[in-house]
C-alpha cells in the first residue's frame, strides 16, 4: 500500500472521528476539526506506522495511536475549547474512534507495507529482538583477597 493511500485513509478516519467526538456532541468549528485531523494524521503516521508498527507490531502501534490522539486533543483542546467537558469527552471519543480506524489501517498495511520495506532497506535503529551477550569471569573470593593483601602488608 502506498504512503498517499494510507494518509488519505487516516485523514478521512480522523475527520469522521473528530466530527463525531468534537462536533456532534459539542460545538467545534470545521477549521478546528480540520486542524486536529491534519495534525493527528501526520503525527500518528510518522510515529505509529513508520516507527512503532514495523518494530513492535500492530497492537503497540494501536496503543501509541490511541495515546497520541488522546494527548493531542487534550493538550490542544484545552487551548482551543472553553469547556472542560468538551475536552475530556471529545478526546476519549475521538481517540477511541481513531484507534478503531487505525486497526483497520494496520490490517490493510499488513506486514509488507511501506514502513516495513523502508526499515528493511535502511537498517532499523531499534532491533526488534534485542540480544545481549554477557561475559562471566571467575572472581577470587573476596575474603581470600583481603587476607592476601593484609598478609603482604605485614611482610
């Protein structure tokens, strides 16, 4: 699936979710809905699809998308909207609807989406299966080391 197709699907999902979450239950202008949709579309695409999805999978990407949407509406909504109730319920409703839409988008992208191909070609900065090698050494018994050093000091 191409980047543009994914962005269009995400943008339409965001428009619908913010129209329901912010305008249907509360009074939000079209410009506010459009600005939230643009911001969340690009933010969740950059973070969710290009970084989290190829590295950690669909479930982690959906969780990150939920919290990113929730926090963006909470932070920017508290600046734009006067009603605390609108910010609280609008962020929960919008984040839930967008997360459901993101699950569908993640299923459409699947494992061979543009983000996965990008990281296969560019060596991902975070390895999905971290494996650390350890070295073991035999240390002297601490008490024997203390006795040896104290005996050498007496001579």
